[in-house]
C-alpha cells in the first residue's frame, strides 16, 4: 500500500559501509603487525615489521634505530640501527655528518610528527658533504618520524627513502606511515618490557640486550656513553670486539674502564648486559641474587604482572618450565605469595 499523502518518509534502517582502500590496507597491515609481534623473536621483529610497512607505503630503502639529540658539546648520534637497502657504513657515515643534518634535527625536535622532504634541497642549502652523502645513498625523497623511548634516554626513529626516479611521498602515505609506526613502537616497548627482567632499581638507560654473536637489540644511553668512552671508535650496532668474551660465559662480568663493570647474563635467547658503576675505593661488590638468571627473569616478569604465557614467549621457554622456575624462585627467596616476591626482588 503506498504511503498516505503527507506522511514522512521512514528513515533508512541499514547503512552500507563504503569501501575505503587506504583504511582497509592500514587495518590489514596492523593485524599482520600484531601477529608478527606475538610470533617473531624480538631480534627479528623490527626488520620484519619494516617489510610490512614497505607493503603499505612502498620505499626503496629504510633506516631505523636509537638516536640521541646531542647538545652544545656533542653532535646528534646514532647508537643502534637496522636498515633495508643501505650500506653497512651508513650509520657511521651519518654520525660524522649529523651536526649538519637539518632534516634529522627537525624530526628530533618535533617528536611524534611525520616529517617529509620530497626532492633535492636547493643548491647550497645543506653542507656539501651531506649533499654528497644523500646522492651516494639515493636519499632523494625522505620521510621520517622520531619518538621518545621512555626510560632509555634515547629516541627511536624510522626513516624511509625513495630515489630520484621514485614518486614523492604523498600526504596519505605520510598519514599511513605515522599510524603504522605508532603501533610498531607500542609493540616494541612491550617486547622490551617482557625482556627487561630486571628489578626496578636498574633503569633501562643502564643496560642493553644483545644476541649471542654480539649484535645489539637495545642499548640505553648511559651504557652507550660508557661503551663509547671506553672504546671511542665504537659506533654499533654490535658490541665492541673486546667485550665479546663476556658473551661466552654466563653469568659473568667484565671491566669497562677504571670504575665500571658490565654484567652479562642470559635472558631467554638473548644476553642482558647491565652497567655496574662502583664508587672509587669501594670494596663492596653489588649484592648477588640467589636466583639463576632465568629464574630471576621469570620471577621479575611475574612480579610485574605478566602471565605464564607472556613470560614463556619473552624468555623462549614453555609455560611448564616457567612454572618450575617460579616454584624454585619462591623456595630460594623464602616467599609465599606475589606481594612477598615483589618485596624480595627489590632488596
């Protein structure tokens, strides 16, 4: 029956969501990133994540890692890096030119913002050495974002590049890039938290995580500065060769300068390196935990609220082994519950 004259049209009950290809592509990439973060070993996570980003926002080369902004006495410095499509000497070359890199300075000043620079600079706009560096490595169209890495004293950055024959980065690509990296950083922070396995008295800026071959996965600013002071030619991304012996016998310590030692201990498939600074003339060694490194790691993560499954993933163990380590830790520390465990670990 047709509607009566003067009656109002009925509102539409069902809405059809229009296809939005960029949003769908971002959603698919973030789902893949979440799966990768839960299934990939931490030492491979950033490299694989950048390949996911490359599918979302195509690029020819990329560089990521940890950087400090510098000050009046020191230029900005890259401490740790990974790359796709760039020379192994890229970071070392950049460190020598960092003071004149206006693009990097802008990114470090505008934390959390995507910075784009399409096409070459005007003649004379940048130092000749930096211009030659960009030509040598094909850095024609550049896009970057830098964010704070809490507790580390460092900043984390991702930079992607296209050559002269590639298209400029668009505003849409900049938006997709920024959203993807925000999620990547969140996953990376969680991975570091799972791996930290340290009592709260030891801040992140004083330790590092390394693979058994010496390649660094993470380094805090204080530890990085101590390494550079003791080994001025060191520029990462691996430990100085003189310290590789510390990776062979765990747990153990090695001297780093006159009043500093490094402690090496197992942390799942990785090696946890801690900065131990003694006051000159002090004969008192740091207190030793009665727990083995993996027991200490499991107990600390459990005290911080992680589940058996989370701990197993972080330390490369089975949940059953995690439970065994926790029972052993409870017995060795003489505690009966999580509250007592937290208190014992802080002593």
